[in-house]
C-alpha cells in the first residue's frame, strides 16, 4: 500500500547502490561522509525507538550504523513530469502487456483469487489490476532493479523532512517493529523511496495493521508468494475503503452531463442514463454517482467500490485505470466512447518496436519488454524533443510512425 501526493505512485525508482562490505550488525554499509547532524539525530531517535518497545538488537541491526539515503529528497521533489492527458494515462496503464500478463497471473493463481472472493467479496479483476500496476504482478526484476533498502530511506525522511517528520518517524518505528516481530529482515525490506514494499506496495503501517497471514506460514509478508499481499489488499479495501461485497465498481454509460449526486441505478435509468453497451444494470437498487471526466468523452456511473479503490490512491485517473484494467483482464472491451483526441493503445509488439527503435537511435528505454515505465517515457520525450514533436513522453502511434521513418 502506497502513500500518495496527487499521483505519486513512487513508481519505478532507481535502486540504491550499496557500497563496500556490510558490517556484522549493519546490512547497509556506511558511506564515506556522514551528513552533518544525522548521527546526533540517530542517537536521540534510538531512545525514542527503545521507548516504543523496539529491541536494542533490532535497532542496531536496522539503523545503528546506516547512512541516510539522501537521494530520497530529489525523488520526492522531482517526480518525472510527462503531462499525460487522461486517455494517455489510462492507455499506458491498461496496456497490452498488462492485460496479457494479468490473464496469465489469474491462470496461475485461480484458486487464490477464488478464495479471496469467497472470503472478502472483492472482485478478482480489481486485485489483479492493483497487482499489475503496483509491481508488474510481482516481477522479481522490479524488486531487484527498481527498489531500494527502506531503512536508509525512512531514516533520511524521519531526520530531515520537516513537513511530515512525525509521519516519517512513525513509519520508521513501524518498519523496526516489523523486524522485531520476525516478519521480515532489513535485507528483504526493499521498496520505493518512500518505503512502500512488495506485490501491492504496502507502507509499514499498512503491513502492521492491515496485513494478514493469508498463506498461514506464521508471518505476514508482502514479498514472496502473493497470498498475504493480495488477501491483505482485499482486507484493506474492505476495512478502509468500505468495499461492498458483490458489487461492480461501476459502468460506462451514455450521458453527456448531469448531477453527481448519488442515486440508484434504477433512478439513473429512469432519468435516461443507460449502460453504453446496452445491457441492464445487474443491481438496479445499488447506488452510483455520475462522472464525466472530459466533455465529449466517456461517462461513468461510479458505485461505492470505485471509491474503495480510490482509497488506495486518491487520483481519479489512477482509480479509473485500475477499474478498467481489471475489466479488460477479465475480457471486457475498451471504452465504447473514446476520449477526445485519443488513439488506440499500441499492441505489445508495437511497444517493443518503439523501444527497439529508440534503443538503436541511442535512447535508453531500460529494456525492450513492452512495458512502458519511466525510462521508456523519458526516452520517448527525448526523441520527441529531438524531432520537434510535442514532448509529452507518450509512446503512441505518432512516435512509432516517426521512428519508422527514421526520425
């Protein structure tokens, strides 16, 4: 579970480079020059951690000799900006790769998703989409290449981020408590620059207070098998998002504008708002709100479960992308009414072609696997700048056509 700032997904961060050999009690080696003031803060914070019940051994193991990861401040204040339009944002997340990989993830974990649906009533599509967007369905390469040790990050933020210092201090204590419980080790606890970890990107507080031992192996973990991560994410949507068992998140409808007040689907139908695919609303007495993201674009009736997903990230575009990706993985078609000025999503083969051609032209895409992350977006933006296209970083049909023409 991630923490949020507008649309910080703490996504696809560069890995922390560990230098030198680790000391016996320090899995994260000290760097050459300790930032001024950190050691004094660390000595003072140790007393607070011990007063909260953290053992001295855990403190020494996790924090006692580490260097703060100062790169977190650059990450915090200079998130990549690509100025995506709504349709670009959704296309990039509801990609051909994620749909295909999501179907395979469901095939491999059918029994797990059936169990979660039985226990919590959370639709498998929603969980698949969260899993796919947050960690590429638990791809170990994401963990290896884009995650960093969380203790140096959290220590830096707790020490020197004044705007939310109390929050970061609490999360550092929470991370220490996880190690104290024997649920994880500081070596395993790699995550985003802000400390979000595992398959569905839990912050330490969520790990402690919502996480559950769904695979019954004696510990709670967002790493390894996806059982704990996905079961606990369903629990999160129930407890904190107030997810309604057995209800769909909502539907694309035919409506250009209208009141956003909540009313039943039956009342919306009486008012002339109907599903875009012509099918009836399966639960006419359930309630929903009308939302039209852009004039002349698709319109939606949003039920409570849309807002349950939004509790995971407050961005409306993020939530729509998650809900739509979940539907697409389960076989639903694209939106019937397109967004103004939008274009179709590139196929997996086309994205790989874009990456291959960019790489040949000297731009670093971070790979040619068909997944569009920040490296590929930066490469696209740099290419667009070179050839005089609007530099939005979107790998679309126009970029592909220019690459095929040689720039």
